[in-house]
C-alpha cells in the first residue's frame, strides 16, 4: 500500500505529478462520451484496433472510442512513468490503468505496450502481442506527440522546434508562470531546424509503423489509419501552419497519400484528421496558443459549440471513420473536425478581442481560468466530485 494525499505540483506548463482518482474520473467521462457518440451508428463495430500514443489527449480519446464505442479489441502503445516510492505515476499511466480496469469490468479487451514507440524494439513487441491476440487490424490511430525522436536507422536523435520560417515572429502570449500577457519574439528557423522538426513530427514514423504491420500481415481488408494534425487561424500561422510544425504536418499529409496507395489495394486508406485547438501538454508549450485557446474557449462555450478531445474523436468516428462511413474530405484530402472552431464568426470575434487583451482584463475577456482548470484536469486535479484531502493508493499497476 502507498496511500498518499496528492496535491498538484505545477511549474509553468509542466505538472510534475498526477492524481489517480481524478484520472479515473476523467476516463469514466471519456467512456460515457464514446458510448453516446457511437450510439448514433447502429450496428457498427470494429474487430481490432491499434492506437500508437494512447495515454493522453486525442490518442486516449481514440482508444476509449474504439474500445467502448465500437467494441474493438485494442492495443494501446504509450511511454509512461510508473509510480515509484512516494512519487506518483504520470497521468497517462493512471489514465490507462483506469481504462484497463473499466474494460475488464465491462467485458472489453484492451492491452498495453509501454515503451518508446519510435524504436524498432517496441514495434516488434507490439507486433508480437498483436499476433498472439490473433489480430487483423481494422483501425490504426497514430497519435504520437513528442519533442524528440531517435531515428532507428541512424541512431541520431532529432529535436523539434517551434519557430517561424523566413522572419522573426512577434506576438502577444501568456506567461503561464505568472499569468501575465506579454510580447514574445521568436527568431526564424534554419533549414536544419525545419528538417529536425520534420523528422520528429512528420509522417516518417507513421509510415514505419504501417509498413511493419503490413509486413507482419496484421492489416485487415479495408483497414483505415488516421493521424492527427492542426491548421488553425491566420493569427497563429507564423508559429504553427507556416512555421516548422506546419512543414512537418505537410509531410504528414504526404505520408497519408503514400500510405493510401498501398492500403487501397485491399480497400483501405490513410487519412489526416485536422482537429480543434485544445488544452494539452503540447499546446500549452507553444507561444501564442494558450492566449488563442483562452479566447476560443470563451466564445465557443458561450455559443454552446465547445468540444473536448472525447467529443472531437467521438464525432470523427461517428461521421467519418466508423465502419460503413465514408469520410468527407476537404480540397487537400483531409478530414476536418475543426469546422466549428474555424467558423468565420468565431474567428472574427477572436481577432476583435485579441488587441484588447491585457494582463488586467485577461480573466474577463478570455476563458483563461478555464484554460488553467483544464490543464490541471489533464493530470487528475480540479475534477468535480473528487475530495483531494483524502489519501489514496498511488502504486497502481498498468495491466
């Protein structure tokens, strides 16, 4: 037993611990949403699913949706820290531990592989597990988000950067350390920066996964795979879509087209889904984005169109990727579930408020309070109904 009273330890955009009870409550909410959205697709079911990057964010919602929404026997690949002594596990560890328990209690089947998904060793371990489970994958979700990747062929470790291309970028942003609106200036990327970011956040590893699964004869006829991306408004283009990350996402889209050529031979396809801006560990680290999200949340919550990751992925599968559904694609061949965010009236209102925001009116003009609360909730904190004064077991296994 390792009973502890767990209080949040936060530094800027990093939370150093997690609350297992809060994470478990989050998982129950995700499962409830997954079931509700899948109820609109009568008779649709998935046989087997693989989610690479399954422990947080869109990947976690994808695992909950495929398992509890569409009854898939699933494997989730993650890289999470177990509990050790008086140190809690990472939030992703507790998320998957809770999802696994709930799956077993409700007659669902999910298994996990914990390790660096970029490595050949974890790919091989996952393939071996899938073979033992008799899997032929109907769905493969690729949802990795990491600042670094070691190329398994060269052994070189590449690090992504958040930089504009061509000229410095100057804009408003929020300092998450002191809640102040400030001006940030970011120097432009070099060609090496662009290539480093492409190596980490492009489609290279996605293709390696799909090729390895195909060579192992683990893809069912009609298998569809999806990776996640973001475009956003012109306001964030310099640091996102027109910056180093944007170049990597262009490579992700090229990869989808290349993978589709192979998958189409057996009736399958590869897609990139462009999703809404949401509070994640990754988005919190991008300059400008926390302020943009705080304004976006204020507006979308007021008009009743706000969605979290569970609702986004629930809608993605219900409308585009569930069995029998034909995805609706934009001119670039992408699925768009960022449509509510990108409505002209929403973006027009954000632009109107952008120049007005100061440190003094930050909490009035934006939903920065909601941003902070949602960030803490990623780690199981500030969840309604949880008594954080009660000690609880933190040494929870992932099984």
